[in-house]
C-alpha cells in the first residue's frame, strides 16, 4: 500500500504515522496542504484502528439548554436571543419534565446554554442537585468553561471552588464547548467578549485536577487558517500530556445561517473530512474523535467514520437548537437503531458506551 499510495516525499511522514509516532505541527500542516483525501482517509483510519479497533461508540443522551439569554454576542452564534421577545428560560421543573420523557432511554444529560447575567454557582448547583436527586443514575455532563467562568464571577468565588460545589451537587463531567479557536486575533474577531483560550485551558486543567473528565471542541471552517487550527490542537495536546483528562475531541464545523457571520462561506465536505483526519493523526493522546451529527448531518457523520472518527454523539431528542438555527439540515433526532445501522453500514461494530466510555453493549455487525 505504502509503495503505491504515497510518493517518495510523502513516504517518511506516512510511515511515521503508521508506526504511531507523534507528528509535529509542521508535519500536520504538510498533511493539510500536501496529502490527498484518499491518503488522509487511509492514514487516519489506520490511527483510529490502532486506538479503538473496529469499535465506533455512541451514547444515549438528551441535550438540555436552560436558556438562550446570553451576556455575550459571539458573531457565529445563531442561538442566543436577540431580544426579550425570542428569549426563553426553563425552570428546574421544566427541565426535569423534559428528562422524564426520555429517562428510560438515556444514560446521560448534557446541559449547556446561554451565559445568563444573574445565574451563579448557587443557582446552577441547585439545578444540578435537583436533577441529580431525581435521576441519580443519569450522568450529568454540564456547562462549558465559558459558563463556569461567568457563574463563578457572579458569586465571587474561584473556578476551583465553583467546580467543587457543582461536583458536590452531582456534576460529573464538562462538555467541550466555548473553546472556539484559541488564536487571540481570530478569537477577538469571532467572539470579542469571550475570555482567552488560556482561561478555557486553565478551567479544564482545574477540572482534570479535581478528577473530572472533559471534552474539547474546535470551531473551524470560518476565517481561521490551517496553522491556527493546528496551534489550537497543539495547546490541547500539550495540556493532555500533563493531565490526561480529555476524553474526546469534537471539531465543530461553522454553520452560517442566521448569525452575523452569514457572509462567510461554509467549507466543503472534503475540507471537513480532511480536518477530521488531521485531528485524529495529530491528537495522538486524546482517545476519541467525535462527530456531532446534529451539526453536520447523519450522512457526513457516517462518512467521517472513514476519516478517524470513532464516536457519534448521540441519540438526542429535538431539544437542541444551537445548530438547527445555524443551518443544519437534520432535525436532531435519531434512534439508537438508526445510529447502529449507520455504523454497521460503514463497516464498524457499534458500541453503546456510558459517559466515561465504559462499554454497555456491543452490537456485532450481523446483530
Ligand atoms: O461553543 C455555536 C458551537 C458550541 C455555532 O462536549 C457553533 O460532548 C458551528 O460544545 N456553527 C456548543 N458551531 C456545542 C458544544 C458541544 C456539542 C456537542 C457535544 C459536545 C461535547 C459539545 O457550539 C459552542 C460553539 O463552538 N457553535 N454556534 C455555529 N453557528
Ligand atoms: Fe452566548 Fe454561547 Fe452564543 Fe457565545 S456561543 S453568544 S457564549 S450562547
């Protein structure tokens, strides 16, 4: 395969990847700029196989967004309320009712939303506590680093103290949102008020230190360059070397509908696939690469499995509006049977996992 698929200049890097050796930022740029899509599919699939064999994971969860009121005005955001007319707030009781409707079909509750000006750790600790008491067997993954930072400021406490309080209430892991792009210049242009990438990384580092697992995202395909994506991933790789607390990396493709960045063209499917592949190869220490299918559609998510993705989020009801407003095609709803079929069609074993990647059930391809 090596002989025919790669030219002489490409062979040393291809070999390095096949041997499972870490690649540099310069080599990642070579992959983006000088390797074809079929070459990247081959290399990233091989890396995926070394890490997770023929497994492709999924979990059964519900995404809950308590409010779309937000103190920030990220330019890519189609979700935040632009006026009080289109704002909403779900009370703890509303949220509990939503979860009750699906409680027997899920193992995880994922909670993120707008950054509300008045809700601090006390408020969210109370919310998490009520959910945890009512559904003690469901894993609660909640709040981006951006939300955590703000709620700690509201109550005037440190991030470490805030995280400890949320954990005491029942918080078990953090999702990866709010990372956007760490490059300061691009970050200022797309989400001017959000705090720096360094603060995002520090909050995840603190969570890892306290024993929580977290995810990491990257918002890509807008005005950033390949180099800026690689720098973003390098910051994550460096922190992961130190803490080992990241479970999954989730590249989030910029969607342009109904937001102030609608003039920016969305990138092509081939570019998405390339991005998954380079992420799988470069992030050698983050175990899972997740495709968030409500954002890209089930078809592209299926194709991403041939470019290093080993995890599909999730079986979700239709309560998430972050992407449906931003132009995603799919109504975000899929049964686990649909997901299993999608994974089997792509040639992998479908593995239902819990929130810490423990195996709940493995669906062999013939089941
Ligand atoms: O931080 C907002 C992104 C994120 C747009 O950890 C957009 O398991 C593209 O982080 N186009 C929130 N992206 C969602 C998120 C997430 C999703 C699924 C799983 C996990 C996990 C985390 O959504 C935001 C932002 O980067 N986002 N608007 C948009 N127009
Ligand atoms: Fe607020 Fe999040 Fe939208 Fe930014 S992306 S405006 S923080 S809801």
